[in-house]
C-alpha cells in the first residue's frame, strides 16, 4: 500500500467542508490565496453538525507555491479563530496544521473556510489504514 490510505487521505477542494479527524491525528491545510490575500476561518463540528468556533495557535508556514522554501510564521501565543494571509510576491501559499487534540471534547471535525483562492486538506496519521478505494468519506 502506498501513501494514500496508509499515511494520508486528501480533500482536494476543502474550503467550507467539515473534515473528519475521527480516525486521524490531524489535518494539514494548504491554501493558495487569490491576488488580494485570503482570510481563513476555523470552526469545529460533530460529524458535520453543530458548528462552533475553533481557537488555534496561528502557527503556519508561507511559500511561493512552486516547491520552494517555506518560511515559518511563528505563533503569537494568542489563540485565534481566523488567520489572514496577506498578498505577497513569493509567498502566496500558506500551510497550517490542526491536530485532533486541539478540538474541544466531543467534537471530531474541523472546518476551514477560505475567503478566496483554493484550499486542500491532507488528513494524515491515519489510525485505520485502508486501500484507497475503501477509505471513508473524509469531508462533508
């Protein structure tokens, strides 16, 4: 078995979808902003229902989106519900992680809504490994 299904699952168009972390350690979101910058908003749900705000450390990486260098944007120590990525040459992509352990007790899914551009979710450290054809739906 290769990476898909063993190590990770992918939601190619993830903005606004409830990504389940029920059987995974976390999700990494990769966003490519539009030309004016993008605001990412986080909520958490229980199986896609009952959405409430999710507060996270704003720890992220930015890069040019062409396989180049990623630059760390350190957390401020203040938890936030939105993350803003300003437009900038050579840093129009952002990558950030949400761990299952960051969700409030009882919640099992995270929603990241991008105000523009594209957003991919990579659900990883799968607790149950399956052939890709047998993976459960990762987002609703």
